[in-house]
C-alpha cells in the first residue's frame, strides 16, 4: 500500500510553492469538530488544530486523532467523484479519525503553503509520524487500506 501512496516529505509542507495565488479566502468560523462529518478547514483552523507552520519549523501535529484532509475545487471532476468516498470514510471511522476538506480556490494560502499542485489531493496525517499524500480519485478500497495502514497503525 505504501507504494500506492505517494509520500510527501514534510519538507514540502514548509516550502512555499511558487505557483501564482491570489488573496486567500476569508477564514470560516466553523471550527467545531463533529465526528462522522467532513469538516471545512480554513488556513487559520489548520494552524490551530493541525500544524502552525508560521511558528514551528519542525513537524508538530496539534491534533489528538489522525486526520485526512481532502484538497478539492468545485470545478474539478475527479474531486466530485472522490467526495462521496471521503464522506463514507468520515462516517465509518467517526470517533477514530477526523476528515477535513479544503476548497483550494477559497483557501489559496493554505494550499500554496502546503505545496498542493494537483487535485484532488488527500493528505493523511497520523498522530505520530509524518504526513503522506495521494493524488487522484482513489477507489474506496484504496482509501480504506490507507486509513488502516497509515492512520490507525498502533
């Protein structure tokens, strides 16, 4: 499975992408975690609940549960195909993982700072260890396997 996942070294998280991005969208006030649902993630909430890249140079996960972040855009066909699968994963693993989604058009600063250049991109963040990413509309079975092997490993 690890060969299926395209690993992103944490260094990419710290490097600013050189892609042209406009002003970032306004941060949402939706910071409440509801297990079983996919939660909209903003740059500000990312820095509070996942990793504050402005303060820390070394990876330091701020969460208590493993996380999946779905980077998508409304205009992206493969993103629309992946969305129901991600929602199923959120429901199935409610209370075990947290699933976020980031609209890259609205959260350009976050997407740029994490080096997101291809959509859809899923970022798997275990409680211990470094984040790993995959790109493309993965089948449900591959998502399940990634959750088991990357996020729920003890």
